[in-house]
């Protein structure tokens, strides 16, 4: 496991910064390319070099790729619900970013690209069964379309560009360090709403299921995908355990000692009803597993400490 120079696009973000920290702990030289649109400089681990720039910018990419052997491509617009109104921007950043990266590879030292895809590429699983990588893809959101298109470009162009590649389909990633916006993950939204004394909104009946996977486990699987022998072009990153959104709300309310109240809003047509990973393939391929349970008390404690002073 010799140290390498690696690039993390989106490395100032929620998942990317945890990945950057694990790569630094492994001894790698870490370059981060991030436009700081949602990422933050303070999240970077010590020793990581930040290039502030857009992943679609060829000159920024060229500078960031100098001497790099492995690229972890996480820079993206990450909102499923936000990708309806912003479908054109979503496409520009998510697919455009992947294409710009691929176009910048010739002449570089890159031998592997690890891509942060999403469960949003899948068709719904009407019976709520766990989805394996062979489950049909039929994205419901522009975001899912951009992620699936990126996977396909990587599959088609990777071999022609002489790079190994793998697309990791992350399921719902939770943990401290996600920035609070109306579009972020549901656990972050619910914790902050209840801490502020606001009533959270439940889309649909709350019986939709999600596979909540801890951010450091996602980072660990991503790190492993950058170093392990690769045989699979696509791997799920999830725990195999489903939780309903209502049960999530109840767990958070319980951790806060408040009632699990919620306002109801219509279900969102761009969202899957059920989304639970079958993690068999990644556990075998990368030797990961032992996924952390969904334990919301530490997330509540984190937000109690880190809320802006005017909201405490
Ligand atoms: P995030 O918003 O915290 O991270 C994205 C990072 O990319 C940010 O730091 C942002 O500043 C940066 N970025 C955005 N546009 C950019 C651009 N044009 N040029 C350079 N940098 C840019 O979100 P995250 O949750 O850490 O997501 C990381 C990756 O994982 C994304 O590709 C996302 O689609 C994917 N993913 C996330 C989840 C999840 O549940 N959080 C699940 C599935 C897939
Ligand atoms: C999240 C990620 C996305 C990723 C996907 C993969 C973010 C912003 N989005 O999307 O990048 O590709 O996981 O797993 O991190 N809900 C409510 N009320 C709310 C917010 C959400 O009821 O206020 C419900 C939603 O309707 C949905 C569930 O909670 O059923 C999960 O929503 P969310 O955490 O936003 O995740 P995804 O949309 O699945």
C-alpha cells in the first residue's frame, strides 16, 4: 500500500472531506479540486492541497491532475429534489464535470477513476426488496439521469483512455458534516428542524424506505475502491438495512426527547419509494462490511454544538 498522489473532486464536501481525511491517514498526498459551492475549506484535513476551481474548467483540472494516479470524482450537484427545477445546471455540472474529467485524462498519470454515483439511477423496487447491481436502471430524477449517463461514459471511455474505473452507487449517506440547506439529506433536515422547534415536513406517508449508510463507511468503501483489485464496474454502497422515513423521524425525536410531529406534503414523483441496497457484491469485492448502525444521538449532539449562534 504505497502512498500515491490522488485527486478528490468535491473533496471539501460532506463525503469528500471524510474521504480526504482517510486518504491522508493512509499516507497519500491529497489534492482537492472544489469550487466551494457547498463545500467548505475548513472541512479539509491537514495536509490536503485545495485548488479552488470548477471541475468543468480544463485549466483547473490540468493543474489538479499533475502527478495524480487515482481520481475520486465526487464533485456534483447532489440534490434529487432540486434537480427538477435546476435540471439544466444539474446536467452541466454532473455530466459536464465527468466529461471534462475524462477529456483531461490523456497525457496524465491517472490509472484509475472512482466515480461517486447514486442509488438514484435505479428503477423503483415496488415490493421494497433490496436492490442488487443487476436491478434495472430507470432514474426518476434529472440527477439520476446525470449520474447514470456519467457511469455509461466512464464504462465506454475508461478502457479507451486506458484507465481502470468503478462507479459506486452510494445510498443515503448520513452523519455529521453535511451542510444544512433545504436540499440536503433528510436526517440533517429533521434534526435541525426539531432542534429549532420547527415542524418537519414528511413527503408522502413516511413509509418510504431508505438505506442510511454512515459517511465514514462510505468514505472507507471509496478509499478501498481506489486501491483494491477491480473486477466490477458498478458497486452498491449501502448497508442492506431499510428504515422508513417515519421511523427515522421517530428516532430523532426520541433522541431529542420531543414528540415526532410532522406536516404532511405530497410524495415527490422524482423520488423512489423504496431504496435499500444489496451490499453482497461490494462486501466480496472490496472486503468492506460491518456497516455502522443508524444511531442518531451523536448526530443530534453534533448539531446541538454546531448550529449557528443565532439558532441556539
Ligand atoms: P456535497 O455537496 O457536500 O459535496 C459536493 C462537493 O462538490 C462540494 O464540496 C461542492 O462544493 C463541490 N462541487 C459542486 N459543484 C462543483 C463544481 N462544478 N466544481 C468543483 N466542485 C464542485 O455532497 P456529498 O453528499 O458529499 O456528495 C458527494 C458525492 O456523492 C456527489 O457526487 C453526490 O452526488 C454523491 N452521492 C451523495 C449521496 C448522499 O447521500 N450524500 C448519495 C449518493 C451519491
Ligand atoms: C440523497 C442524496 C442524493 C443521493 C441519494 C442516494 C442529498 C442532498 N441527496 O437523496 O445526492 O444520490 O440520497 O441515496 O444528500 N424527506 C422528507 N422530508 C424532508 C426531506 C426528505 O420526507 O424534509 C424524505 C424524502 O421524500 C425521501 C427521504 O426523505 O423519501 C430521503 O430524502 P433525502 O435524504 O433528501 O435523500 P434522497 O432524496 O434519497
